[in-house]
């Protein structure tokens, strides 16, 4: 085929004219404003004809009213010029999709392959596609109103991105999100199920990009879908079944989007873009959180963070249900899945979902709306969330630390199904893992709280309630006895070495993991520590809380503060006693605390007050705990000024009461032959020999010699005979020096004998208690009790640890000077061993630990001796923050109540009346971030009866019985000793024979 020169000339002339016409920069700018791209993309190699063929509208365009010719005049010769053809297609798309006001048209005619709006005579009607095309031909680019959207380049629009990000829509996937477009669609049922009614799917693509192929576009599309479903057109957050639905609602049967519906809002987005979307509500503006803040105006930052987390979960509740396929309620896995499939979530939202998806945290929500009426089922309702925000969320530093401790505890044992465990855990604890035993311990801790809450709610308030609960749970109708049974079972696990080791090793890591999962939480907790603990504000709040009844209980306030402060330090990995002491110093009540320490504790008046209403051992234990508490929290330079006064007064008052109510019969049980009046000298000699071998410093005389076994035995025998003959009465021995039969045992050469003799009689009282108890003391127990008692007697007679240390060092110095040439002296090797024992109180600490372990549960003088260790030796350790050797220790070497009366049946009432409940928070804090789990749980059983009140019944007793039974039945806990409630005759049930509810 040949081409004529004439045709070539014509074509060149046309192309030249075209290039001249379309080089006009003004037209280009106006076209750009209308969304018209002037030239083909560089990778688009199509010819003009191929472009025409790909556009049915351009391919089928007629020339009615000259519209085709006019189009060529404006865009160029689209039949031969590729770029002109590209412009022509866009112009036709513009007039088809946007009306004369530039608003996106929604009808069924777009995409029908032709320009509509011509009359039969070929005239273009105004307001139609034909009319807009005709007007374009007449008036040019400026007549195209609105911007044509290009699906392929939607993601490149800076203006759209700016609008999107202003509303909280993330434009691109976050780093690490490698999902494909299809993956993202599959993760969002709303997007996956989206139809194209009224062109909403096409319009969505125009705004966000080709979400079916572009992952970032799909990421944007998913967020848009969530926004139109989660908020109304006024920006108000929505909840309910429509939010949880997995489809866009609001289309008519004909596919039209109704105004004010999800469909309407999605359509509006297609028309107007990101500017039509409301901003996501800020978490601080969520209604539930605003109510919490209004109700708890003084809440700390950490507590507010937990409340905010809860409000966020509540707001997302229905969306999570819908997207994860949850059936009416949420599981922890639902929350986790939602978080993992929505990386666009903000940091606070991610923190919130991470926190509540943890098993320990989720359990707190599980029964929040009715812990007395339903058992945990692994599901959380919206009612649970609302109830938690109202009454379960922390409101101050103390409740915050308690909540976080519960979360960590629950996390540590989340893999254990305790429903498969039973009473064998207590009968053969060695057959179970430490994790299993800790999980059971947690169960019982919750059971304790359940009983207390039930009692305070009036569950046992009448005969019906008592019998209904007994029938439904199998538990005795007196909550005090039930609590005692729970406490006894707790003690078994609490004293299990594996359990203690697991808690100690796992608690710090558990808290670290919790903070790593929700980084913002650690910042908030740190802020609470700074604002509430280091400032002393938490102490002022505790003080106010403990003065509401008009009676100031400053020790209770200080205990709460100290417990909370220690807990926070444990959570944050801080070990700084000085910061706690400084916080107390900043409190507005610091002077009152100092006055109490000086006038009541150091003076001994508090101990005398306790002795008026309590047994000596209970009084000594309570007093030692108070002394420990105040030394842990007050300025050491202040408390140190009163050490001698404190030691002297405690020693004097304690000695006055050491043998109160004691009898010679007690001594017979410990040291009499076959429990008779004759002294078993062989037994006593062996004890003295072993004590001299292991701890010779306890028998050290002022001249540096060590009292011999014969000397101590002789002194003991002399006293024994006097008691047997009635010349002396044991309960009249109000000073240990009275055991010196010669009158000069505390003189220059006989102090070691006095220590040994008086300590042996103290030991006898404790050993006698052990002989009466159900558990038999081993020979090693007896040796440890004897050695520990002699050490306590030594501290009493010498005036405390410091004075005793000085005395021992002086004695050793004397002995070293006279060592040479005297065969009766200690050898150098023996002297070196004795010095090593004394160094850093190494042996004294070991003796105290062994003593307390051996005497655990025996009470009596064991508690007074333990109190002596706390007063004489513990205060210095406590001031340094060394709680393992101080008054709040939780190991076998703990002082005072933890290993004494607290676990002894005989001492519980005495401890209760001695106001031990005030120390429970401190004992919990000493256990670290896990609260009562690592120590002090047994003490709770001693004080809970004081917490039980008769209140108005707030839930049905039958429902409560079921919950209680689920909690304790599998462990065979029922509050009945040596039997079950079935063994109790009907006549002894509440209501007796006349009861109609007893089974």
C-alpha cells in the first residue's frame, strides 16, 4: 500500500497544529484540576486506536450536536494522537461520573458504554452526560467541575493522604505488615463481603486505590469500612448488632444506599472522599472513660490507664465480635486475633488489646458483672466491661498494684487447668509441678475473696441462705470456719519449697513481660510511682481513708502506703528503701508518725498497751511488726536516735512477760525424765554440747572464755530443783538475771552461763508446746529451738545486737591477749572459728532462720524470741530495705508473725485482737509483686473473721452456692473438720428439725 504525498502533508500539518494547540500551559493546569492526566504514563504503550477500543464510550461516541468534533478541538486528534485519546477517555469518564457541580454521580447508567442525554433529534439535554460533554466543547477545561479519580494513582494523591491522616486513617501499611491485598480483604469481613450496589465498590476504589490488587489500598479500604460502620455521619461512635454485622447495611432492595445508614455513609465517602469521614474518637473522650474520670477525680495515671484500656475495649467490643466471628461475647483469643489482624491500630489501642488479651487480665473481666452469681467461663460480655469500669477498675496506687499483681499471677499459671486437679494436690504435693500448685494457690486465694465478698453481701444472713449455700456448695454455713479450712490448705502449698521458688523466679519476669506487651502501661505505672509514692501523696490518701470513722489509725495508713510502695518498686525493678522513706518524709503526716514512734514505740508504751488485751507472744509479734514498719518508712537518722531506748524498753517489758502463765509442768514435758519431775540430764547435756559445738559464741563470757557444758548444766539443774521444790515459781521470773542462782552470773566471768541457762528455760516452753501439738518435734528441731532461744536470751540480757556485738568483740580481744601459755584457753583455731561466727552476724542470722523454721506454728515464747530478733537485729536491715532479714521477711528466716503465731491456731485470736489486719498489706508487699502468693496468705485466714459482716443479701444464695461450690468442692474444702456436712445431724443445721430447706 502506498501513501500519497498529499496525505502525508495533511497529517503533518494537523499534528503541528495539534501540538501548538495543546502546549497551552493554562489548559494543562485546568485539566489537572479536573483530574485529567495530560499524557499517557510512561509504561503505557498503547496506540490511539487501542485506547479507543478499550473505552466503549469513546468507541461508540457519535457526533450529535457536533460533540465529537468539539471534543477533538479540546483534547486533540484522539483518533491518531495517543495522548489525545488518553485525554478524551478521561473527559468522557468525567462527564459520565461527575455532575455539573463536580459531585460524584450515583446511578445505574455509568458504565453502560454510551453518552446518555441526547434527544431523538440529537440535541444534548442540560444536566445530562450529553449536556456536560457539549458544555466542555463550548467552554473548555474550566467547565469540568470536580476531580476525576484515577484508581491506579489514588495512592499518590498528597491531598487525599493529608485528609485521610487528619481523620486518623493510616495511608500505608506499617513496617512489618507483609500481608497481600487478598490477605487484608480476608481479615476484614466487611471488605470481603462488599458488593457494588450503587457503585459503592467502584467509588471506594476511586478514593483508596485498587484494593483488590494493591495491599496499601486494601489497608486504606479496610479502615474506611471500619469508620463508616463505627461512626454515624455526625461522628458519634456506634455500638450494637449493626457494628458487629459483617456486611454493609442500608441498601434498598433496588440497591440504593439509604441516607443515614452504613451504605449511605460509604456512598458519601465515594462522592466526597476522606473529608467526609469523621475523626476517630480519642480514647479520653470515650463515654465510659469520661464517667470513670469524673467519678474518680483523684485517680492516678496508672489506674486511669487501666480504665482507658477498658473503655477502648468496650468501644471496640462489637467490631471485634463481628470481625472475629465471636458469638455474642468475647474470648481472650478474639481480642488477640483482632489486634493481630489490624496493624493500623494506634499505640494506645494496641496496648489496651494486648493487656486485656492476657489470661491474667481477662480473668478480671470474666465475672466482673456478677462474681457472686456466676463462675468464670472464659467469656466477657459488654456488661462485664461496664461493671469493671464502674466498680472493678483501680482508683489509686494501692488498688492498681493489687490489680497488676493479679494479672501477673494469672499469666504465670494460665496453662494449668485446675478443673482437672483435686484434693490430691494437698495430700501429695510432691506429685505436682510448681506451676500446678501455684495455680491451685491462686484458686484458693480467689475462694477466700469470694467468701468474704459473699459474707459482706449477706449470703449467710438468714437460715435459708445458710442452708441453701450448704446444700449447693457442700460448705459449712459459718464462713469463718470455711475460711479457716481454705487457709489451712493454702498453708500446705505456701510452705512448699517448689511453689515458693517458682513464685520467686517467675514474678519479676512476669511483670517484665506484662510491660513489654503494653509499653505505655509501664510509663503510666512509673508516673504513678513518681506522683503518688515518691511524693508521699499515697500516704496522705491512705491516712484520709483510715480516718473516715473519726478515729485515726495511722499505723494502718502507713502499712498501706509501705505495702503499695514496695509493690511498685518490685514491679518497676527498683530496690531503694530511701525513696520510700523520703516519700513518707514529704507526707503532711510525717511529724505525727515520728511522734508515735518516739512516744509509743521507742518508749515501750505501745507494747504495754498490747499486753493489756493480748497474750505476751501476740503482743510481742504485733509490736515487732510495728517497729519494723516504722523503721522501714521513717528517716533512719531519726529512728536510729532511739535504738537504745527501744532495745532497753522492749527487753525489760518482754522479760517481764516471758514466763507469764508458765508452770514447772511445762518444763517437765520438755526436759523431765518421761515427762516427770526428775531432770533428764543426758538430754540437756547433749543439747548444750551440740550448741557449744555449733554456736560457741552464745556461751561466751566477758573474759573471752566459753562456758562449759558442766557450768551451764549445773546452773540449769540448780534452777530446776528450785522450781520443783516450789522455792521459785516460773511465772514469777520477770527478769532473766533471776536464773542466776549465784547472783553473779552476769558478772565478769559468768555471762555465758546466764545466756545458756535462761535460754534453755525459754526453749523448754516452746518444746513443751511442740510436745502437746499434733506434729512431733524432731531432734534437730529441738536443737534449733534451744540454740535460737539461747540467742534470744543473750540479746535480752545484753541489751540488743549492737551491745552484744561490742561485748563479744571485747571478750575476744581479752582472750587473744591471754592466749599464750594458758592450757585452759581456747586454741587459736577455735578462736578463729568463733570470730568467723560473729563476723557480720553470719551465724546469728543462720540460727534465727533455723529457730523460726523449727518453731513454726508453736507460738508462745517462740514469737517473743522472733520479735526480739526483729527489734534487736531487724531494724537496721529494714532501714536498708533488706526485707529478707528484716521484720517483713517471707523466707524461712522471716521474723515475727509470718513463722510464728500467724500459722498457729492458738495465736490467731490473739493476733486478731492485736490489730494484725493492719499489717496484711505490708506482708503482701514483702512477698513481691505477687502479693499474698509468696507470703502472708496464712495470715489472711487469721484476720478474715474480722472482715466478715452481715449485710443485705445482694444476690441469690442459690446462685452464690453454685459459684462457691465450683470454687472449693474439687479440693474437698468445706469447713468441716474430719468429715462433711452430710455427717452433721439435721437437728444441728440452721433451723433445726423445722427447717424446710435442709437436704
